[in-house]
């Protein structure tokens, strides 16, 4: 078993640290946010991720998992994972690499220069292609070897995706001796997973970096494609759910990511495809990814489309109306509100003069903290009481299972905008509701 450090304890890093400890390694998680470190050291995740608290509690109690804010505490680790965030630049579409560079510089400064076996630095952050080659030179001066080991986590399924991934990718150095060492150390880290015959793919740095960004771009393209079809279905009277089911049976296309709705959000997909475009332009290959600008535009368009459907369907002006918004997180099983379509739509509706009440099973505290201007309530009952319309904008199980007859007794007007096409429309219509889905008119 290895001594592992994980630098950056956000969604990616905290989950990775806990899962590496679960695999039997001794792990030290590092973050500059001391409040976050204190929470994690007490066995509590500072965000909602199913199954993570149990992993933290078990491995902290067993002594396999510790947390620190001091780089000197991780200096002797065999493998260092860099898992810090790469947000979108405030001044453009590219990725902001300040945190990656700061973490790399701080780590390089404490690495011991002479070890019998060189330490391995494994990048997990989503970065523009070319970043690994640059960082390899920095760590090479300290006698360390760099690999790139991209993550493929879905929020809400991050623990499962780490402990049972559908593939493991190694981006290895050109120098054969370094590549052999990096692969050996990563094989030891992931030994239990590799014993389960999870596919392992070895590649060069650039390919490993592109695996993550191109996968995100492809998923975003599928989502925006079916959302574009949803608007066409609205215009023609077709039904997008039946359309998606029919084309999804084609094994060249597949059924996943063909659910129409208000589009994707979160802290990864939107900023990653924009950074992908920006990096392609820097490399002189921008025209090859021009289609992704349309993908991004369709995604943004869906949010306004939900507002338009509300305006078209409401039997009164939006100004002065009361609208219940069910959902604030960008997806269910998460409290992440970064680039949330639900909150974006809520803001647009409020700007048009409506009173908007927002609720969510997990994200209300984040909304109150980050968007104090938003009217947030704790329960569905508080949100829908006397509402002129209900908008379901995050497909939480609690919302999918709502009883339309019971809910109908509390609202002023039985209009539901199903922004995720997650409700059983026949059940709601039978209960007297005007049901409006995305591409299901």
C-alpha cells in the first residue's frame, strides 16, 4: 500500500482521497481552506455527495485518512494527486490554471531531492492540452515524474465512479524509464480496481488531457442535440421523448444523454467545453471546434425557452404572479449550484416581475449563502402554496414522486412546467393540471 497525497479537497479531491483510503492506502488530503480541512478531518463532507460521509467517517476512524493545510506534511508521499479546480477565466473562455500552478509550485518546493524511488505526481484536474508537458519540466527539476490521470466523475455518483470506474487512463511521459515507473506506481495505486478487469488505457500526455475534454464535449453535444430537437418538436407537435426512445435504439447513437430539458450546468461541463474551444483557438485549430459554440448556444437557449413556455402557458401576466421553482442544484443528488439552469431560470422569471419561491432538498443553504437576493424556502409545500405555476427544474426523486392531486389543492392555478421531462404527464393531466414539457406539447 502507498502513502498518497491528494492536493485540493473539493468535489474531486475529497472523493478521491476517501476512495483511495477505502482501497487500503494511507492518504493525506491537503487544502488551503482550513475550515474545509476541519470538516473533513471530523469525517464530514462540506458538500452533499451520496455515500461520501460514510467513507470519510470509516477511513478517518481507521487512521488511513488524514487532512492538512501544510505542504510539508505531504512531502514524503509516494504519489501526489493534483485535484484542484480549473474554473473559467473571469476575462475569457479559457481555463484558469492559477490553482494548478500554485499547487504545483508549492508541492515542488517541498519534494525531497534524493529518493531511492522518484515520487510520482499524478494530475487529475481538467486542464487544457499542453499543461502536463509544461508541469513535467517543473517536477523533473525536483527529481519527480509526472503522469496525467484524468477523472470521469459524475456528481451524485462520484464515489461509485471512483471505486468502480468504466476506464482508467494514464498519460505517461515520453522517456521510457519514467513511463515505466509512472505506470508501475499507478498500477499499485489502482491494483484492486485493475484486478476487477476495469479497462486501463495508456497514452501520452496530450491524449490523456484530450480524453477528458473531448468526452465532455461529446456529452454536451448529445444533450444540446436532443434539446434542439425538443424545440423542433414544439413547433411541429411531435413528442421528443418518443423521438429520443426511437433514435436511442440505434446502437450507433445510444440512449444515454438523450433526455430533453433545460440543459446542462454545473462546475464542469459548461466551462470545460468553453476552455476546450479556447485552447483549440490558441493552437490554431479553432475552426474544428466551432460547432461547440452552437452546442453551448443551444444549451443557453433552453433556459430562456423554459421562461417562454411559462409565459405562453400562464393565463395571466408574469408580473405579479407567484411561481414555485422546484430545484436549485444543477442536477439531483448534489448541492452544487454552479451554473445551475434552475437558478438561472428563476432569476429570469423574477426579472420579469414574478415572485419566485425556490426550494431544493439539499441546496437551499448554498443558495441563501451565494444568492441572498433569491427567495428560498425549505419545503415543497412552502414553495407551491398559492402558486400560479410550478416549475420542476431539477429532477429530484422527491419531485418525480409528487402526488398531483395533493399538490393541486395547494396551488392557485394548476400549471406545471416540467423542465426536465421527469413527470408522468398523463397522471398530472388526469389530475386536472395543464402539463407543459420540453418538446412534449
